[in-house]
């Protein structure tokens, strides 16, 4: 991919453009409702889903409280198993490490199994600048890459595309990246999958370097775990002579026993399946393969320091919150300007990147605070709570700050509040019903301003003899 999210405008402007696209809204509604219904069905089969959810939350909270100890345990276990561990403080350092490792192999092509963290740090672009071509092998990621597009969903990055659009992308661009699409390609899903399979098979058999992410890292053994639905992960993880895994430091689980729980939570919450189709695990260097693990911070320790916001690091990237979010369903993932869209992206991205840009400062407001995201989260992240917390930290217009200071001054003493209430009741006829100046203007374009009562509750209470 050559495009990035960098420099995108604020969420309201992105959303305004997105809601004008009727095809996008149709694609999103159809896909999210399908996944949502499948998830509800398989979760409803579990007699103690609430208990499993609480257990997942407890395990992840334990990891965050003891992250330093678990990470050292991971390093020791991976090294003992013949792997090499690298620590990256930020995106630039991670990209430099991976680029160096690839160049040392003497090869200039890599295959990738789906990894959001490499998209987070812009690894493909960094490799391209160094003369290395990265080939995405997940079907949805392949569609995004061939279309010079951006991912718009955590689980289904090409959710904004329908099958007719995918057929056009394959016909026009597949040949630029390798084996071209077969003649007479139709938009039948099976036919499109066959075209992708033939295209990727040549790449798997010829490429000697693989790059992966990981859903989980088991601290006690140093084992990495990848869950995927197509089998491309097996090819990326086993065929290359060198495997480089880039993993966020929050992906740790303490023991194999903990993995059992998450292998039941994640498939149900993400794809609406009882069991994941392909679950790959590997520990250190195996069968002569050289293995490198890059542990990435990139703002995560800063998030960890926030007692409210740190719960975002519990996320297991299931995308359940996206599929129930009324905002995401109407605007799609691109409006969030991040590889992490939807409700989880609205709280994770501003914490990882900071809130200095207009886009990042707007993300905590990309929500109706309906709470549906919290209800479906398999590790009980209270996303509405974090959204409100981040809204308090985001920059506010001078008029809004002045208004809140004035309100604080009035509400800070009962005598002031009484005086303002008395004054308001005397000038109630002068208060406009459909328009307020300053920060209230947009709010009152579609809402009536509540009428000021002729008598305050305090005065009524006094008059009625308490």
C-alpha cells in the first residue's frame, strides 16, 4: 500500500463525506448485521458467557498490572527456544529493526500474515523505501493492497467493498503484483477466492522471508499464537526461511491454560464461530527457521499509566464493538483515520498517538455513548467510560472553556445559583427557543432550548413551606 492515514481531517469532516456514499452504507449495513446476528447466536449458546467475560477481563488486568515481569518471562522463553528478541520503543525503531533483519537475509520480498500492528507503524511503507516489497496474503488485506486502499475494519479490512468492486480490482491490478486474474473472472465468491489462491500460491512458494503479528504470546513458554480463517497464516509461518513477528507488548497471556479461555471468547465475538478455523502456534526457532520477535511499545506504556484509559489495552481485536456501533455502521472505518476504527479505535488511537492533531482530538466524540460496544466486548472494556474520560482531556474551544468556567463559578456556591435562577425567571421571555450563540449554536439547530420556568424549585420549596 502506498497510502496512509497521516494528515486526514477531523472525524466530523470525514464522516460527513462518508454518509453521502449510499453504496458504502449498504455494504456496511449488510456485513455488520450478518456478523452481529451470527455472534449473538453462538454467544447465546454459552450458559455462562458473563462468567467467561469476567474471567477474560481478570486475566488481561493481571497482565497489565504485571506486564514488566511477563515480558521478561517472554524474552527468556523465546531466547531459550532459539529465537531472537528485539525491543522497539516506537514505530521508527520497529521499522528500522525489521528492515535491517530483512536486508541481512539478502532478499527483497516478504510475505505477511495479517498483522494490524505492522499497519499501525507503517511497516509496508518503510520496507518499500528500503527497496523491499511486502505482499499481503490475507484475502481482505490483498484486496486493500491491490486497490491501493486503506483497511476499514479490524476483522474484515475490505468490508467497504462488494464483490463486484473486488472483481474489478482483481482484473485491473492483480497482474501488477504477480500472477494476473484468470480470464472471464466473475464476481462469485468462490471464483474470486480461487483467483486469490492461485495468485498467492506462487508467492508463498518463492518468498523466503515471512512477517507476522500475533493474537497472543504465552509468557510461560514464549509461544506465539495466530488465529485466521483462510490458511494463509500456515503458509507464511512455515515456508519462509526467516520469520519476523512484530507484536504489541500488551498481547501477553500468562499461561497455556489462559489461552483456552480466549480461544473460546475470540471466535464467537469476531466471526460468530464456535471454533477458529486455523489456529497456529510456534515457539522460538523451529525446523531450522530463523525466528525474530519484535516487542513493540509505540505509546502503550503511556496508555498503561492512565488508570482509566489503560483498559483499552485489554482489547483482543475481535471487532464486536464495530459491528454493533450505529456510528461505524453509517460512516465506515476510513473516517476514523486509523488502522483501529470504530469504538475501540476512538479510545485506543488517541492514547497511542496523543491528542495533538485535530483528527485525534475529535475521535473521543465519534460516538453516541449508547453503550452497545461495552455490552458486546468479550473482555468488558467500558468504552463509553474511556470516551468521556478522553473528552475531558481533549482541547476545547475558548468559548466552551469560558462557559464551563462560568458554570463552575455559579454552581460552586448556592447563593450564586439562587441569584442566577432568580434572574433567569425574570428574563425568561428573552431566551431564544431555537438558537443559542457560540458552542450551543450547532446543538440547537435541531433541538428546542428548554423553557426557563417562571419559578425555581428552590422558590417553590420555600413558598410551600418545605
